[in-house]
């Protein structure tokens, strides 16, 4: 049986919270560069240039890629033969988020009660998804999920007879209604094995 000290988990989460906001996935930047080669709109090209320049600046200057430093979403794959020592896994993850957002000078935008709208000021609690797997493996995936895209989300009830066409129509209508208000919730996805 493998034993993992939860202090190590806290340290890894702290690091991932910071790095996911400072360093944009190189594959994402490469796709933006590819898009610049075929973009015909001057405005579109200007936006693509700003995005790639911002990615380089964020990494070089160690500042967030976007002012929306996201909701911390953590996916845990925990082997059934792993023993965790030193406290609670949930507490260790939230402490890592707390330290990362503080030490990385990242904006805390999570509220603890959606009706009172009281900001926790440290971006906790994280949204945590657990999956128990066979063996002694232990992986953590971290995403700083920007909420600009969710600010324009919608829920609609549809009839089964609406079919695929109805789903597509609903999506297109909502995108049109939202206009330029939402921003994409794009962030690099970090992974680690404590």
C-alpha cells in the first residue's frame, strides 16, 4: 500500500493554481498562430494577435493570462490502494487553492453563498470530482475554469419532438442573443501525480 502525505497534495495544488493562470497550453497558442495565417478579417487578426501576445506576456512577466482567474476545478483519480495521511483530501486541496490564489496574486471570485454573494476572497471551495481506480495510482487534474462563459449560460426545457434541429436552433439563438458578452472559459489543464 502506498502512502501519500497530504501536505504534498497541498503544495502541488498551489503550484497548479498559479501555473494554470500564468502559462497557456502551447497547443492552444499553436492553434491561435495557425488561425492567424488564414484569418481574413483585420479585426479578427488583431484579436488573435492580442491573444498570442498576451500568452507570451503572461508567461514572461508571471501574471495571469486573463483577469478572470477562474473557479478551481479539480479532478482526482485515487487508487484504492493509496493511503492518505495528514488530514483530509478535501481540506488539502482547498488549502492548495487558497495558497495558490494568494501567492500567485490571483483574483478570488468564488462566493460561498449564491444568495448572499459573499466572496470567500481565496477562491475556495474548489469544485472537486473524485474517481476511485484500481491500484496505487494517484493523479490530480486542475483547471482554472473561467466563468465569463457561464455568465451567459441558459437552461431550457425542450420537447423530445424538437430533435437535433431544435437543439441546434436553441444554441444558435442563444449565441446570437448573447452577442459579445461572454468570453471563452479557456485555461490550460494541469495534471500531477503526488
